[in-house]
């Protein structure tokens, strides 16, 4: 193993960096639902792959921690971090205040990947969810849509920011945000988005007068497309659908899904960069950094002006 590392140049690179950086080992904590590589988990998997590639490039060892349930146990993470003597911790998706509070009190610096910390105790890296959602909603408004459903779910802080962007766009246009235009699915998977729209269609065939649906995730949008097709509603001729994330299945849906692209393939590397910056600075007074990477509107075939 050491000979292989020598040939590949890992040891030389780490030695040359030893005087300016100490990030040799990180603990990566994820929930069990984020671990599998599947069609419904492409966002988390892409972020994890980005982080893995950056660690390989920098010869950083990853100590994986996968929670038994849907939440990460802060005390278990602290115990493993101490046992492995890691230089930093990356938490994926879980930004609960109680988790952050416990881990922020530990020795190892912490970065929340795809989450936020309103208490400003630790560094965080996310996509620009609020502005991205605002940009997407403003595009729908610019086409003439005035009744826009928002299909979402009770997700993390980052998902709530997408609602905030939806609301910002309406308020900037002088339009009220109507509670009846907010539809909550039971979760983020396609079948849950499909179920939510099917249920609404059974209650109100014209979807409360909506001419467009802005979905808080592409997974929901893919389910939404299925529900509309089953009802005989044509997209985008009779209903526009806009997603968020830009996962690969959206490129091959019928019609191809217009979406707001989250830079999932850049977030992992950004998290490692923040950890290294904090270690190099070695400054106990350094404030928490909040890094947000820009999103981009990707127009395909699921959005059009409303019918007159």
C-alpha cells in the first residue's frame, strides 16, 4: 500500500502540504437513506461522489459514519471522531440545531454539506436554494402565469428556502402568496409527488385554477408529470411544470423537464475546501462561513406560456 502511494505521489503531496494544512482524515456522517445509489437519491449521491473525488485528489482518508435511522446521532459521531482522531467532520443534509450544537462544541471542525446553521456556529455549504427558486418562479411569471402551485414536502431547511424563493418572486411582482396554492406531499419521492397531484386532481380537476406547478424537487416533478398524464392533462400545453435539482431522469421524462440546476457536483469539493481553510487559519475567532453556490435555470420542454 505504501509503495503504491509512493508511486502515485500521494506521500510527496501530503508531505509538501504538511506545513500549511493538516486535513488528513475526515469523518463523513450521513443518514441511512442518503447512502444508496438509486434514481430517487441522485442529489445526495452526486454530492457524496463529488466529496469522494476531492478527497482522492487530495489524499484525504474518509471515515464513513452511516446512521441507523433517519437522523444522525451527535454523540455517536463525536465518539467515532475521537476514536479515529479525525481532522474534520462533514455532515450531509442533517442540520438540526441540537446536532450542530453538540458537534460544534467538539475539537474537530465541522462543515454541514447541503444544510444551514442559523445559529452561525459552524461552516455550511449549500446551493443558492432561495434565489434559485425565485429565478425559476420569476420565469414562470414572466411567461404570464399567475396561478402557480408549489408542490413541496416537509423537508430540511434547504427545502424551506425554495418556498421562500417562490414567495419572494410573488411579492416582488405584487402578487399575494395564496395558502391554497401550496401542496405538501408526504415525502420527496416521485410516487409521493404523483400521489399528491392525483389527490388534488380528484378533488379539483382544474388544480385550483393553476396554469403552472413549481416543484421543490425534480423527484416530485417527475411524479407530477405522471399524474397529469394519467389525468389527460398535456404538459406544457395545458400545464407547465418546473422542477429543482436537475437530476438525469428529468432529461428523459415526457416531456423533458425544465428545472433549476443545483450544483450538486461542486458542493462536496467546496465542503473540503472550507475545512482546509479553517484548519490552515487556526483562528479560534474566525466566524462561521456560509458558502452558497449559484443555481441555474435549465429550460427543456415542460414549460410554456399559459393558454389564453
